[in-house]
C-alpha cells in the first residue's frame, strides 16, 4: 500500500507528479526525497518505484496494480465515464456514487434493489 498521494498538475504543457505524505502532509517534488522521508521519519521502506511517474510502493503488488494505470486494462464507469485500474474499484464506485450494480451477464446498470435483483434472475 502506498503512503503517498499523487497530484497531477499542469507544468509546461505536461503533467508532473508530486508525492504528498499521507501521514504528515509534507509535499515532495522528488520521489527519492519522499522515499527517504518515509524511511527516516516513518520507518517505512518503499523500494518499488514506477519508472514512468516515479511513484513509490512498499510492495511489488502495489506497483503492479499501479502500472495498470499506465499500461493495463482500464475499467470505465458506465454511468459517468470515470476510469479505474481495477474492476473492483469501478464496482465499489458504482455502488457508492451511483447506488447501482452492473449485471454480470449483459453489463447493464441498475439501481440496487428489486429492479437489479429481478433483472439478474432473468438475464441469460
């Protein structure tokens, strides 16, 4: 799990990333300084760094999940077009933001409740 929050900001026509420590709020423009901060101040080593945006992770699994944002499949919310790197994140978003579920058979979106349940029972 990453303890940094990435911020995208326009800079000379391109995006750049800053690492903000979620534990104390300090902002680092350089991922290496952020990593050193995590080791010395919070006793957390985050050796897995994305070579594209330099975001750091404590595990290879965290980095692998992050890399989906750059290379992997993107899951798009069928209601608002928000994008996610994991289907579970998109499903969680659907439930919380839109109070909806997506049919596993036809990918239709229905409000949680009787309409969704009836549809899933009859959708083949």
